[in-house]
C-alpha cells in the first residue's frame, strides 16, 4: 500500500477514535415509533437531556451524530455538552417515562484524549517492531552460523595445509 494512503487512513482512524465516543441503543419493535432520548444521568433514576425523532441525524449543534439501524440506533458524541459522566440512550414511552436502553460513561479529559491519539500511533508500530525483531534475530543467527562454518573451514585447512604445518615448524625453530 502506498505510504501516503496509509498515512491518510491512520489520520482518519485517529480522528474518529479521538473525538467520537459511541453508544448503541437496541430497542424492541414496539418502541420503533417512539421518540428517542439522549441524556446525562443526574441522580440514580433521573437524567437531563433531549428527545429526538427517528429521522434525526445531527443534534446539539452537530456534537451528536445519530445513526439509525433496523433494531437499534447509535449515538456518537463529539464532546459531552453536559460534562463527563454516565449518559443514557432510550425511548420516551406514551406516559412520558424514559425507557433506558443502554448507558455508558463519556469522558472529556485530556488524559483520555492523549491515550486515544497514542494508541493509534502505537497500533501500527507493534507489528512493525515484531517483524523487525524477527528479521533481525534471523539475520543475526544466520550470520553467526556462517561465521562458525567459516571458522570450521579455516581450522580444517590449517590442519591439512602443508604450508601451515611447515610455518608452525619454522616458528618453533626460531
């Protein structure tokens, strides 16, 4: 793959991971026509937020992105407008009671932001480091085997070569 395309894909993936936090909200068929709810938990059984129809796609000034499915909807949040905390998604029943479908903790801290960027940088490096380490160790092992073979050949030549024997004898005489 061309390096420029790879960099573009990594940047797009990092931006998606850094900014959008998602929560999928599965519902039953009888709840399909009800208003959707997105809210931040304010106490054990209460939450503060907004309602929207099944045709809504962008909410809260574009900070919320809603994707509709056949039996669920997914809310993606760019930045928690009511601060970090536990958020609910659900539907509003006929008697104005919220039926909670799912909940999730949404953060707005710089530490989470730094980790989400860092993991997308480290993710492609992990296989590259593994491959490099494997290739390096194989190359080093092959070079050591070749040096050992060369040493064995040199030793056997030294023992069988008459010039070497004579040279050794000559050195002893001096």
